[in-house]
C-alpha cells in the first residue's frame, strides 16, 4: 500500500517513530471521548452525519474503537491502520449510531473557519453502563477474568496508534482534550470511596474527586506518549437524566470539580435542554449532535482562542429580607428566562429549602440586570440550612428533557451558529447553593 493518502500509516513499527518522514504536514489534533451509554450513541439510531464537510478524521475502524461489546464491556480493540474522513454510523451493539463525535468535530470546523483551520481526530472508548471505577485507569476488579479490554487501556492504544499513523504520514500529533459524557451509573450505583489510582488509600471520596483524578491520569498518559507540554482538559457535560428520585448529587459534584480544578476539569454546561429518546435516559440522534456542538464551543474557546471556558453558573447568592439575589457568570449577556425551548417546571426551575417547619415559598423570579436573578419569597426566612437549588427537581418515573424531568428556564443570549440551525445558547447549570 502506498503513501498517496497522507493519513495512511506506511510503517508497521509500533515501538517508535524514528523511521517516519519529517513532521511537516498539518497537526493531528486528537480528542478522545469516554463515558457510558450516551458517549456511544446508545439510542441514536438515526444516522445524521454521513458526509464530512471539513477534514476531520476518525480511524479506519470507525469512531468507536471497541467491538464485541455487551452490557458490561467490550472484548476487542479494533487496531487501526489509517485515518479516514469522520462520519457517523459506527456500531457499539448491533445497530449503527450517531455519537456526538461528528457534531463536535464539525462544529469545531465551523467555528475554526472564523479563526484558523483546525481539523480534529475523534475516537470513542466509552463503555455502556460503566461506573467511574470501571472506566478509570486500572479499571474495576469485578470485570477481571471476563475477557474485557479496559476502557482506559483502549485510550492508551488510541493515542499510540494515532501517533504512529500521524508520524508515518509526516504529521505532528497532539492530544488536545478528553470528553466525558457520564454520571448516570454513579448516581444509581454508589461506589465511593475508592483508593486512588496512584495507590493513596481512600483518596477518592466522591464523584468530584473522581473527575479530578480522571483528568490527571489522562493528561499524564498523553504527555508520556507525546512528550507534549500542553494540558489535556477533561471536558464534561452535566447529567440531567435521572428519574428514580427527586434529587441527585452528581450534577453538583460535576460543578464542584469544575470549580476545584479550573482549566483542567471543564464543565461545558447542562443537558436538560436536549431531546431524549423514548427510553427516557438516552439522547436522540439530534441530541447527540447538538451536545457535540456544545462541547465544540468549549473546545474552541480553550484550544483555538487560548482562553478559559465558563458555563452559565452562579458566582454569588445573597439574601435581604425576603429577596434572594443570584449573580451569574454569563458567557453572552444578557440573561433570558426562556419558556419556549424548555417548559416551566415551576418558578423557572428554582427551589428554596430550609430546616424550618414553615419554609417560605417562591413568589416570583425576575431578571435583575444582565447577569442576575431576583427571587422573592413569601416571607423572610428564619430557619437555618438555607439553600437555593436550580434544575434539580426530578419527578420520579418521568422522562428527562426540555418538557419533563429536572430542568430550568435560564439561559444567556449566545447566538453561536449551529451546523443545522439548532439553538446553542448557554443554559444555566444545575446547582445547590448555600445561602449565608
């Protein structure tokens, strides 16, 4: 096989890159994707992205690198030989799917066209139904002896193979980011505390600790493979699809990790505004593609603009008499209360709670300038343990999404264009804030 295609590996060496031609071609910017069923497009069986409008890449084996998969894991890593144009339609189980990969890559291409050419390679090593313990470095012991290949080990193989193929084609290679669509299994199955992957006993006390560890391990692995100095941020979406009980700790821990590890764990935003399939837990094909576009906005801000990404999130919560004022970090002011794209669950998704026997109720929620919300209670609160919550009110046994499930109506005025005309305004993240 010749080298007419710059994306084809013409060397069979897997140990090094010394025999490769000079690295004068365009950079291969690798984004690795992990997570559970929504990361592999579980219910997104209408394949939308059948053509590649830019020069984004996947492996010749498909965007999903594993095969022979079941409800617990996958038994085969499909070793690639070349890069090919990124399109959807790969398989994890039996049916072809639309992952968020094309939405991510093609939205980066669209946004990059306003800045500089920047094509990406995307590969997915997620595992349906897996908790964090099974996805992290070292995997989980209860999968031992079943013939599964560990997800994190697949990520290492993806880096090594991408580096090999790029070098053989004369192209420099870098790992730019890891994306994670995850949290549901750790909502339902409490596996913490865990010893750290570095051997520290009890180091991982909760899901926020897990996300910080995850980012560190991916960055260390990428730097070991590429010798790059650049950071490898872990870009995460905020879970909004539980329906077994009213609340969940996972969305708050995802926000906590973003705040604890700035620039390393990056919360791109919530997901309650996305369309979900009839199984009431997985995104539709349109939801996958749109989620990818949200990931692309964060990636573009970090990698192309060399800036920092902040979702629409609260920065302060104060109270005076019966009025709570919440100030937000707003990517694109002004704030908007939108009941057309997301139906109002009551009080635009806000809840006030305290320890008193007569907890005041929310009477009104009003915009208070470009970056603030004023919430009026029925009376000044007198009890302790006062909290303001947003988008954390689920009705058990209902479906998630913009019409039912945990959600809210607060967004900004971002007019970023989408590949298919979808709205890409930034919606407020779910939060549980203590009121002083």
